[in-house]
C-alpha cells in the first residue's frame, strides 16, 4: 500500500538532484546610498547569482552608475571580493550574508574604505 511520500518531490521532498535548488540564504546589501532591504534580510535561493540582488538594491536605492563597484563580505580571514556573476553557493556563502557594495578602494592614499563615506 502506497503512502503520500511515494509521490516524490512535488510534496516538498528533496531529491539528491535538486537538493541545491531548495537551499536558501538570507541577504542584506549595504551601499553608500543605504541598505537593501531597509531592515533585515531577503531570503533568496543559494543558487541565484549575487548580481540579481545587487540589481534589486540599485533599483530600490536609485543608484544609476555602479561601474567599478565591488561586492565584498567580511569573513574569518578578512574582507573578500565576491564574483557577482556566480551564485551564493559558488561564492562559498551560506546563512546570513551581509554584502558591502560600493566603489573600489583603488587610488591609494588615506581615503580609507568606501564604507566610511556613508552619510548618516
């Protein structure tokens, strides 16, 4: 006699082939123009590209030119740049992710991190 579980993944079960598709991360983006979302985190699929969330942030925060901007996260070994064209999983990210997104720090001198330019 069959059970409801015999019906497969349509009832919320996860097979090995779609295991990665069912995983989610919590994402917050911090920019020189503000935060996206305004408070807390957005829940997105771990296999979604980072760029998709950055595009949403730019639109919501009315950021018109992001040429030369870099998305970074702070980790146990310090700050590291993300590949925005890769997924969160491909960037080795999981759980709650706080992305700092802004102009590259290039140019040397004592200008400091772009995060210091945020007007409160």
